[in-house]
């Protein structure tokens, strides 16, 4: 009968050392240390998967943080623009200075994740912040020129950052723009007593007052909102159909609210003093005064 070797306290049983039933150390070819040599191809493959997933989660965390910061900066740009009170005029210097500073901060933030959103990764990770960015820069463009910013102009506004603007980024940003136009129209109408109109149109001759914008006539923000609404109604659905349908429904309600403001100013303006704030709750069914007429 072979002798059984019993390891003493403090000896043997070293981590990673294999022993047989008699306590003898197994040959190196049977130890755990050589296991990778037997299944090395699979081990290397799964280690590659692990590294790829770790890189994916790190990238997603970086993009998420930058996206939140850019969204906040874009909202600050919009808040500053809501202090403007005239259309088709240069933005006041103090407001423009604030906007330029915010745009520079946005470019710095987006530069950090520029390598992370190239190629297929641009569609792999959501960048909701670009919708807010398009909303902000298109609102500034509208206040200056009373025209809609094109996709190419929105892409140029991102420079020097090399990140591609997708169709949903642009279209959903324009959907949100109508909300800012509604707020601007309501605030200016309450303060001035008239619907916001391009300043260049106010200098037109009386015989041109009823002409279209292409002829140099008067054009209000309500007309612009109706045109944008018509365009988005016939635009092919982009992005998620559910999101597109929801934004379309909200835009229709926003245009209707501005139409009610215009109605209140045009039809019943003489009955209300300057500085009166339109009651948008009339959208729920009116006050009964006008609907009761026979």
C-alpha cells in the first residue's frame, strides 16, 4: 500500500495547486495553470466580449452626461431669446453675447464625445440634446430673419464639432420650435396689443399691406406657424412613429392657441385694454359669449 502524504499546517494547499486523493501534487499538465492552454480560443473570445461591453457602458455614460449638459445649455439659449420683442431685427447685443457664450460651451461639451458617436455609433446612442440644440438655433434664426432654418444651416451651426445631424434631430427640433413661437407670440401680443410682425413689413406702403410676404407685404408669426404646421403635416414620418404623432398633435394645439390669440386681438381687441394677457383656456370651448349668437 502506497504511503499517504498528509500536508502539515502551513504547508501545501497553495492556491492554484491541484493534488490527488493522496495529497500529492498533480503534474503541471493537469493543473489549473495550464487550463487556458486547453480552452484558450474561447477564453480569449469571451474576454474580448467583456472588454467590448465595458467600453460600451463607459461610452454610454459619457454620452449621457454630455447630452444632459448640452440640453441644459440649449434651454438657457431659448430662455435668453424669449426676452427678444421684435422680429426680423438683429438680436440685442447683450442677449447675443450670452447666446455666443452658451454655443461655445456646447461645442466644448460635444467635442469630448465626438469620437464616440462616429459611424454606426451615431445611431447606437441617443443624442436627444441635438433636438434641443436645433430648437435653440432655429429660434434664433427665426427671430433674426423670420425664416425657417434649413437642415444644412442647422448642421453648420454645430461647427467646429463633427457630429452628423439626423433627420429626426432636425424635424423634432422644428416641432419644438413651434412651442417657442407660441410663447413668443403670446408674450409680445400681451405687451404690444398686436400680433408680432416683421419690422420690415411695418414700413411697407398701405397699398401693400394685404400682399403676401413674397411681395413685401405684412407677415405675422401666426402665418409662419401655419406654414410650418402645413409643412410638417405633409412631411414623411421620421424617427419613431409614436413620437412623431405625439409631437404633431401638440403642434396642432399650439397653432390653435395662437389663432385664438389673433382672434382675440383682431375681433375683440377694442374691448380689451393694452397689456391684457390672452386667456388660452378658451381653447376648451370658449366663454359662451360668441357661440351663443344666432
